[in-house]
C-alpha cells in the first residue's frame, strides 16, 4: 500500500503559492499562503528533516554570532 507523508502535498502547495508574483495576489491568495506555510512548518518540525533544519539554522546563528565578536 502506498502512503504519502502529509507534508509533501503541503510543500507542493506552498511552493506553487510562493513562486507567483506578489503583486498579482488577492486577499484570498494571501490568506491561503498564510495558512499553508505555518501548517507545513508544524508538520515538518517533529520529523528528522525538521530537526536537521533546526540544527543547521542553530549552527548558522551561532557562527554569525561568534563572527561578530
């Protein structure tokens, strides 16, 4: 049986929504994007991919902070 992670369709929708020109967006388009992107973040966060992204961003922030000292 084929299973699909819930984050995959959300990632596809978010990618399609964000590649459009911002000047052409209506209020409904903006609301859908505002709902989709955080929902994708919530779905990805507890996964190994989400933890890897968090680890990478933490290391990046630490590197930037240390370089300014």
